[in-house]
C-alpha cells in the first residue's frame, strides 16, 4: 500500500482543462473518505491496502509478512495504535500532539527530519505560477546544503537541488480526470550527473488535498482507487473492546519510501 501515506484524496469534476493550478481550489476541501491503496514496484508483486481518513485521523489496513495489520493514527492526540486482528492485540505509541491542519503530509520539509545541522527557510520563489518557499537543508555542519522549493499548500517539494549537481524538478502540466475526479497532473524529472534523465508523474486532488497517483522516476507506482467520499464511523479509529494491550509491537509499520530524487 502507500506506506508513507503521502496519501490519496479527491476533487471537483471538471469538464475542461484548467490553465494552471489554483490555490483557490483548496478552500472546498473534503476530509473524510476511504480508498484502496495500491503499491507496485519493478520486480515485486503488487500490494494493496485500505486507507480510511476522517479529519486528521487515519486508519490503514494492510498485510505484512502474511499477517493482517491495522494502523490507527490520531495526530491531535499524539497517538498511534498498531492492531493485530489475528491475536486480537494492539500496541500503543504516544508522542507529542500534532496541530490540527487540513492538509496531508508535513507542514515544512523539516518536520519529518531529525539530526539535521541545518533546516532553514531562506526566501520565496515561484513554480508553475504558484508561490513556494525556499529552504536549505544539511545533515552535517560546514557542508554544502540541499536547496528545496517547498509548496506549503500541497506539502510537497517541487524542486530539489543537491550539492553533487543532481536535481528533482516538478512542473504543472494540466488538469486530468482520475477515478472520475479532477486532479492536477505534475511532471517529475530527476537528473544526476553522468546518468540518463528519469521522468515520472504526480497527480494531486485539490479537493481532497492528497496525491491520488505517483509514478516515480525509478518505476515505482502508488495510487488510490475505489475512493468513497463521505462520513466515516468514528469506531474505525478506536481499539475494539476486550483486545489485549502489548508492551511491544510484534510487527512494526512499514517504513516510508524514498523521495523521487533518490530514485
């Protein structure tokens, strides 16, 4: 499934093609939905899972090592549950509460990073006609930083320039219809000195504020299908009564996939 849950939501149905991405489209967001998440990588069998989202709360259902796992994330409470239906047991992780935000993903490129010597906003820029933030990041002191053009609305790096000359660039192309809904289509191009340029695609649903499809330059594809928009039963985000609490998780949640630039 979509292990890093750069998740997948959905939008207005447009009959025509928009001239460019519009931040104004973000105002009518929908925050409750369910969908089938599908992940495919070259040389590996396709995997599927279920994503259920309501506001900030998210439920993920997937199979790992032949066992069904349910992951419940409650960001505002700073809680994550890992449920093992076969044994009717669960593991609880608690941390700092996350502010209530509409969008998915990190609010800044620093949010999911730790141990960085530098992560600083240094200015602003424009990509495909929209305003973005310029950030510098470095893992070690006195090293040349990575430069990022960050879109805070879509919570996505639209450009990454690495110290070795490698880069990842995203450009808005058109509005397209996926799963019967309108999505922004962005191209992805990665370049590395001495290697062939690789390309990919990124489809963002502005109403659901989520990535509904990614075709990464290395051949990995992540997508959402069977999207159903509407109210979600709050029971989906609770641990069933009578289940045993474990002191440690027998199976840990999947790790995030690498960003497009590292493909």
